[in-house]
């Protein structure tokens, strides 16, 4: 399946004006090779469908321009019906997002709810390039937009919803409403800084504020804080929508990162990393093919991993009234470039560009890059690359085992048990830590995160490993190629292809020289040299020669080692206490160790005698007189004899 989409607007287009226009457009698009459309449903302060929410809040049910000849019209319902006839999916596009009105457009929203207006640094209504904005950080405004999304997905048979470069989005010059700045001051104990002057073109001189290092620190903090609020809102939207129907697609079309982040707080990198979108259509609107290809190459290399690439379906600009029109060669070559990068689709802005010059661009597509059918738009196929099914009605609970009470309920894609009062949690592809109240100690930013051990945790970003403390502060920089958690004040780290050990401030105390290592336990660590394992002490001296084919850490005075294909147990002098005879094994705990004999597991004592016969498919060590065992894919507990 390829995803071939097109935006349908009310600006410079009459498609939505009549059902006849809609029907003709859907047939035309299907015949050209498209399988999904994004019709605008929210712009200029109106919905383009009958909305009870708009009627209740603002006394107007639908954009009056669309019902001049038929007051009972529902353009969205008409479009869905006509699209269904030709197997085109419909994802409604909420074009204006948090944008309120443009210059002299209808101001009824702000007239009715003046507190919803966004304010700039001078506490005047926020106006950027002639557009006035709603306050994206106001809970009522956020709920209003969410209610519109939910209204559409519950009322209509649609394939999903779409935000764009206006949702979730907010100009960098905004956010100075007193309620917002009070929250910011409460967290950082300082007022937000003055915004820099916006550049209208790359050649324009930068605002001198960018040379002020203290201002720069404050500005980066202020941008991050506001962008995180918008990302958190998108997370909420995602969960609310999929709880209506898990197969609904959450589609976003932001400005290209990082420009969109710097200028409009659109952190689309985080959206992708946290799995907050099913499809994303960066608006790669470039006037030259070379610049388009450079941007796509950068997105594929820097923003999207191979695992995330199926979500990337770029936006391509066909025309801008009176100022720009794409050439047929550019359009065809851009689509070919997408396929070469492994990108299986694009969305074109906008429909009318296909119809100019007697449908010339549409004909080029139909006879060229779109000559083969795209396949039916398949939400289930798209969802295979998402986190939807993990998130539907998926709550995790931390309990107090003593009181048998729920201590904490959280919503994450994955959680780990509490370790030293902190727990690893994961949303999408990123990890962080929460405390016992559910509060984050840092942003969701790590690719991997290990449980806290000795008040430090091993974390990684882009395959570089370091250590943080319980406040989230990095105390040992991310400079290692791999690592292990601290144990007995020492941690194993990898530099290049070799392993060594560091102390708690990051100094290398045992040089990197080993092919593989284990953590220290009982002052001894297993190491591998030339494919043979032995043991060292904390000075790095070998105290048990490297004679084993595999080795585990010491526990309660014994270590499991492998000779040939069999496992046995040695003491701290390297002498076998239980000769190699088992197919696998585990640590001794409470005087017993689980071992594998043939295909089954049982338990032995410290003399190597089988105490519990090998009748289990899997086993765990004993704890408090009980052990977890598996028989026929079912788990249960046994008591210590």
C-alpha cells in the first residue's frame, strides 16, 4: 500500500460548496490514483460540518458560506459518502488549530470568550503575519479543540483526524497570558524572557538578544517548557481518540523540524519519538527539487529511524495562488525520490493544483508515478508501526504489598518496578523515570534506561551511554559505547570494542582491555579474554584464570561457569564445588539453585543433589520460601521442601 493523499480547502476552491462538486472531485481523485483525502473541517472560526459544540458555545453551527443554498447541508457527511463510493479514506483536517482569525475575519470566538485570546509580551492580542491566536495553554481552549476532534470521530465514519502547522502549535512570541506566566514562575522562579524579533527571511540580521548568553539560557528553557505542554496535549488527544476507536489514524502535518520548533513550538521530533502520531506529513514546501531532496535526506538521516520511517509521508506544495506552481518534472521526481528513500507516499497541497491547465499535473501522475493502483488505505497496516494497541485501556498499577493497596496508577507504554524509589517508564521510543507519586525526574529523552542502582542510573541517547543521579542530572557524561549499572561502587563500560571499569565519578580504574565483562559481585567480576572467561578483583588482577567457556557473577559464594556444553559451580578459589553436568543453571538462593537437565528444569542443593525433580518448563530462584515455575506456558508457585 502507498499512501497518496491530497488536501481539500475552502480557500481558492469550490469543492465543498456543493455535493455535485464533491462527487466529481472524489471520482477524479480516485481515477488519478489517490486513496485518501484531507478535507478542511475547521478554519476561519467555523466548522465545515454542523457542530453542536460550536452551536452551544458560539451560536453558529456551521460556516454559513457552505449552506447558502441548503441550510440542512452537511458537507463532511456528503464527502464521506462520495469518497466511500470510490474507496477513498477521509481524514478531516483541522486547519486553523489554535489560530483564531485572519485580519478582518469573523471574531465571534474572542468576542464571546475574550479570555481565550492569546497575548504577546506587551499583553496585547497575539498577531503573527496578520493571524490572531487562541491561547494554546488555556485548559478551556485545549478542551474546546479536543471536543471538536471527538465530535467528528464519534459522529462520522472517518479514518482519523489531522492537525497541521497550527495544531499543536503556537507562535514563539506568545504565552504571556498572566495565568501561563504564573505557572512558569511557579516552576522556575523566574519570569519568561522577552521574545526575539522574528526573521522574515534567512538573510535578515539576527536579533542582538541571541548574543546574550543568560537570555539564551532563559529562552531555550521557555521554548522547551511551552513545547512540552503542546506535546503533552497531543499525547492526550492521541489517547482520547484511540479510546473511541483504536483504528483511527492520528495524522499531523507540522512545519519542518527544527524550524517549526524554533518558530512555532512544534516539537515534531518528540512527537515521533514518543509515538504520538501514526502518520506525519512535514510540509516540505520547497521551490526547487534539489532543496526538497536535501530536506528529505536530512529527515531520513536525522529525525526518523528505520523503525519510524513508515510514518513519514511528506507534504508537497503544488501551487500557491499567483506566486508558485510546481513543474510536472519536479512533482514526478520528488515522488520518485520519496520511493528511493523508502517513503511510501506523500500528501499534495492542494486539490486545485491538480486541475489547473486541463488537469495537466493529474495526467502526469496518472500516466507516470501513479500509474499503478495505490491499494486500499489500510488503517490496520498503518497501526502496525504505532503504539495504539499498547495504549488502549492500558493502565499500570504500583501497589503497596504490605497494605495490599494501589499506590499509584499510571498510563505509559511500558513500566518497570520501582528501584530505589524510582521506576523506568517508556512512552513510544523514549524512556525516563518517575518517583513514587508519578512525577517525572527528567524529560522522556533516553533511548535506553536502566533501573537505579547505588543512586545512579545508566542511560543512553544515540548509542552513547552515561549516568544520571536521582534528580535527573547527568553526573558521568554520555561518552561510552556501552555500559552496565553500578555495583559495589564500580561500573563496567565499553570504549570501542573493549571493556573496562570506572568509579563513581567516571574515572577509569581498570583499563579497557577485556572482550566482555560482568558486574562486580562479592569483590569479584567475570571477564572474557580471547573467548575464555575468568575472574578479576577490584585492582584488575586476574584471580581465577580464564579457562571457562562462559561465566556468571558470584552470588552467595558460588558462581555458575560453563565448560564445553555443560554448566557447574565454582567457589572463590576457582575450584569446582559442583562439576559441570547441567544444560543451564541459575544462582543459588536460600540454599537451592534451579538447573536445566535435558529440556526440563529442577532444583539442586549446594552438593549438586537434585532436591526438586526437573519437571518444569521454566523456573525462577526461591524467595521467602517460594519459587515461580512454569508448566505448559502457565505460571505458578512451589514451596521450598
